[in-house]
């Protein structure tokens, strides 16, 4: 009977009440029950889920919180979905004050709603989780960040302090704040929360309880928002606000109850992956010399549609209309083929073939067909590579950066090393790449592919601080070859720039595990650097093997990773500081930082040696 009363009350609260339509005094300092104003844009993955009529932008109002978990998806509570129509919802990212346009916000419509298949509307049964697919991918404007999620079935210990955030009521029956609130809530383990004087049988193992001191709690309007817990050096979202006591949010021994995210990682992954199954990408590389008296190109990132409507093409060339231009370009066309579910035309081999054929011809609306010579496909020249490697697909390693340096009156920038973007403010590289701790002589190039061609995908950030591992003494054989570079201005996420995922602390890859080294290093011993980013497949060599006398002997330490050593594929000078990329459980992780190799880069049984990132997680 108690359960029915609880859900009935919650149904009234969430089904018919719209608290943020209430007036809020601009001088008010009311809070999440017992909370405080959050620092502006500190919880960058927090979103405001809003409900309204799509034809009336002024009708939208805040109903719930949510969490940005990828560039395409927001996670929220199932009970926040008041309507099955996605057009009734929108997501506001970069939000802080709901009633002031601060210039940090991005508003996106919701394209599709995914409710957990076992969500019944009964909060006591759990599965109170939903994913919202955004109508277009989010970009980072400096105030938005994708949340980190916990490991599968991870449990937090009793008393562990986390933070609830949201724009919920500041007291039962009260009003909602304009400004995002935060409040610390200690975890209440399941064995306690499920006691009869706490939540009893309503507390399921797929839930997470936090709070219950009678002072601090979530309240109506916080639903769907995150429970943020600081673990292993970074914030993780462990919970989705689900329910609390009816009538009084901050009741003693009635903690706020969250959907435990670590119980739903499989479902989250299946939804986000399955939503992409109905489209496929492939690439077509052409090299074209030509001479036109008029040239017309479509702006990059615009979509062209062939007569086969399921084919969309993205141009990576800036808009150009010129009187006379002789050029010689290497062009990579990206195709997106969409299936019946998305565009109404199924993907078939004939469609793909048609798409490639169709790309050779464009119609200009500028006027009469300008004089021109025919486009000619020429043989691709032999490409120099990372020793034994291949040209990487442009921007397929979006966390790879080029570390560049200059000197006073030098008049330009030189390339010194690679590196990895690990947050929007920090780049990870090798300590031996930064001989000087003066950040002003370094800059970071992001979104880079061809170092000698402005492709429109790259941008630059100055370095204002360098942190070298305190145990680095200049000896590569002793390890600790790692440094962090602080960017003077935050990077922003784009289609060409993303932050890397790092492995869990002390993660060790088994011998033979395939990883990729990437960089612009020498393509052969005493050769020249590559102008384009290269990649090479290197299998991991475990330390017991790598530390034998025929391999690296005592130079191979436990805080390193060895990879390669077949005499063909290897990193070389200029690759230093760059990432060793390993796909683990469907996610690319950066497990290594290029540190050293033999003087002749591709020697048999002398694999490339990397600083093992998982050994430095806490330091990072």
C-alpha cells in the first residue's frame, strides 16, 4: 500500500506540475534542498531537458535534468518522458541560469527517444532510464563536456561523497532556482538502504541511494540529472535521479534514489551502437590535377544529395569561386549511405556503385558551363610512411595532436613531437619532448592531418604551463617519460577533434594485443618526416618477454609498454610523445606514449617502447 501511495504522489508531481514556470526572484538564493549555487559551467555534462510545443519556442520549460554521454546522446530518467513524441522535447547544454541568455547555451531538438524496455512507469520496479538521441551532434563551445561513465557493475562504498546537481525545488512545495544547484550526498549502501526503516524492498540493486540525513536531498525537477562522483582523478556519473519521499524531499532515512548507471552500461551501449547500424561510411580517395577559368566548390560540411536520395556527401573543401585557379589537390570524399529506416532507400551494392559514379559530376548554378579541361584521375604516388605504416584516414585519430615549437625571431613553427588531447585543457606527451619548461615556445595543433596544407580542420592552442613528471631525470631507461601541457585557451570538440579515453589504473594488455601507433615521424631510418599522419599496427610484447636479453633487457621497465619488434613496423624519430591506440571493449583507449626505440628504428626484437599510461593515472 505504501508503494502505491509513493508512486501516486510522484505521478502527480511529475505528470502535471511544471515548477519552472513559477516566477523566480533574481535576488533569490534558494537551492536544491540543502545545496548551494554551483560554480558556473563546472558540471559541463549537465543538461536541462525541456518540454513544449515544437511550433512555439516560448512554450518550452524545464522538466528534468540529464547527462550528455556522447556527441549524439543524452541520458535521463524514464519518468521524465511525458510524451512519446520526440518533437515535444529539447535539450539545453551549457546552461547555468535558466532565465538569462549567457551565450554559453546550445539548444538542440530531440530526434528519437529510447526508453528502457523494462521501464513500466513504476518507480519501485526500477529501470528508470532513457536515452535521447539529439537531432544533430553536439559541438563543444568551451562550456560543454561529455560525461565519463563508471565501469560495468561498479559499486561505491558506503559513505562515499558524491554531488547531485540540478534545478529542482529548493524545498518541498517551494520554487525552483534559476541557477544550477549542487549538494554533497554520501552513498548509502544497498544493505542499509533496503532496511525496513529506510526504503525497504523499494530499493533495488539496480539503484543507488545517497543522502538521507534529513537535510540535503534532491527534489522535484532534479529528476534525470546526474550523481557525480570523483573517482581515480576524474568525475564520473554514477546515478540518474529517480525518486525520493513523497510530500517531503529531505526526510530522515529516506535518501534520494538514483538509477545506478553501472547496471545499464550494456543497454546504453546497445542503444547507441544500434542507432548507427542503419548508416555506413566509406571513403573514396582521388588525386586531381586541373585548370579551370571558373571553379565552384561547395562549402565544407554542407551535404550534397545525388539522384539516389540515400547518398549524402560531405565536402572537406572551403567555398571557392575564382576567376582563374590552377590546382593540384588530394581530395578525400566521405560518403554516408543511409538505410530505409532513415532515408527511405535501402543500401545495396548498386547504390554504393552509383554513389561513386555520381561524384564525378556536379552542376553549377553560376551560369554557362565554364571552359575547363576534363578532370583526370592520376596514379597515386608512392607514399612514405611511419616505418612500415600506412596513411591514416584523415581525422580518424581525433585526439592526436602535433606539438610544435618556435624561438624568438624564428619566424615560424617547427614540428617536434606528437601528443594526446586528454581533456579540453590538457595534452599528454613525452617528457623528452619538452626540454624547456617555458610553455611560450610551444603550441599544439589540433585537427591536423597534412602538416603542410591548410585543410580547414585544424586549429592551434598556445601552451601556458608544462608539468613534467617529478621522477623524470632525462634517462629514457628509467621511465617516467611523461609530461602534461596546459592549454592557454580550452580546446573545443569538433568533427575532427575529440578527447582521448584513457585506460583504468594499472590496466595491462596481454602479449600480442593489436594496437596502433600514429604520428608524423620519419618514414625510414635517416629519412624524412611524413607530411600526413601515418599509422602502423604494433602487437604488444609483454614485459617479461621485452625484458629478456635478446629484446630490451633491463631497459624495459614495468611502467612501460613494448609493441612491435618484427623488424618491419616501428615508430621513429618524430613520433615521440604520440599515442599508442588500443581498442578495448569497443572503445579506443590511449595506452602508451611513444618514448624510445633503437637507433635504427625497425630492428628485429627491438620493439618501440612507450610510457604505460595506466601506471600514471593517479599522477595525471
